[in-house]
């Protein structure tokens, strides 16, 4: 892993933990005794971070330094996300997430529960709707092919996740697809439930909270393929 990759993955680990705590960059800066621009640079992977600053950040984020390093290793070990799709390629799980780090964590959580279905990621709300309704860059996709589950971030660029969810549930072609709404803000729960989300997860998506939605998705979730257990 190169120097720039180390900085990028460490920054992603800091941001994911900050999002989990629900605090702003300003608040993290205040807790750590650092400038907000410094925090911004760290999260963008544009800053060489000293050991003292790592200690300050870990303390402010309420985790040991080893936790940040472990999360950084998790992010660096994930497979690259695919962003292209052939016309005849089927997708079982659609992840709609603008953050690459968050998308990678979600894929890792799916792998941790041994789900082996074909996963595809789109980066914004407009792309999600284009994918589902086979238009724009996805106009050549098979129109009868719908994902079995959608993991939908509610804080998306271009078209926000709430509007994407509304359109999914308002259209007869897509309303039966189970949608797991994902957000770092608890107040999004009510809005997503009102629009028909089948389940709700608070970021970051991990093994524990992902398995917690299984009963809510019942049969549809059971249709997803799982890797067989291998006896040691």
C-alpha cells in the first residue's frame, strides 16, 4: 500500500468514526484541539498525520489508536468497486452510496454474512433511478431485471435518497423491491418509514446491524445466496 493510499484509508477511517458519532468536522476539531481545515485535510487523505495528532484524533473519536489502524487495514483490503456493467449482466444487490469508503464497508458486511450475490454500486440518486428504470447510461440494461435488494444511502448528491425512495415505492415496476435505507442521522428513520422503506440501518453498516434487518426482509432476504459453511 502506497503512501497516498495510507493517508486516504486513514482519512476514511477517521470520517467513518466521526459519522458514526454524528459529529461535525468542527466538533471533532474542537475535541482534538486541531483546526477544522486540518481535519478536512486528514479526511481527504491530503495530510501527513503525526503520531501525536493520531492520538488526539483517536481520543476525540473515543476509540484506541489501534481501532483506527484496524479500520484503515479493513478499508485497504477490500476489492475495488465496479462502476461499469454489461447490458446482459444481472445484479442482485444494488448499493446506492456516494462514499467509496462506506460502500466498501457495506460490501465487507455482506461478505461477512456470507452473501455471494452479484453486487453493483452507483454513486448518486440520479444514477440509481437511471439504473432501476433502464435509462441514461443504463438504457441498454435488461428491463425485466430488477435487483432483489437495494441498500440506499439517504444523503445522496444530485437526487437525495428520500426522493429516490419515493420514486421507487411510487412505481409499480419497482415498489416490491425491498429497500434498506441507510443514514447516519436518526431523524431519517421516520421519513424513510413513511415512504415505505423495508428496513433502516444507521451507518456504518457492519455485521451486527446488517444481520439485524434479516427478520424484517423475510422471504426476499432469504432469496439471497450464501456461501456454504466450510468445516475446519
